C-alpha cells in the first residue's frame, strides 16, 4: 500500500500529463511555485485545501478526480 501523498502526487502528475501541461504551466495556472508542485507530485508535500481547489480549476477537473486511484488504498 502506498502512502496517500504518494498516490495523490502520482494522480496529479497523470492528470497534468493528460491535459498536456508542463509543471511550469500548471504551477503558473494554479498560482504556486514549480518547486512546490514538484514536491506534491513526488509525494513529499501535500497541498492545502485552497491549493487543491486551484489545481482542480487549473486542470478543469472536479477535486474528487485527484483521489481516484488505480489501486486499493
């Protein structure tokens, strides 16, 4: 079983890539730093609710999509 932050980060990265966005583009749209986005995608940091909402808006997906993991958790 993977840690929640790791699964969340992988899901975020997958959604970003599906939208054809670079980390730089997503970070700019979500008003966060590229470094922070990288830490989230690697499962090192977790976003606040405000940042989670900004990421969802930037990717044009419902927040719940970030928590739809391939494997059981």
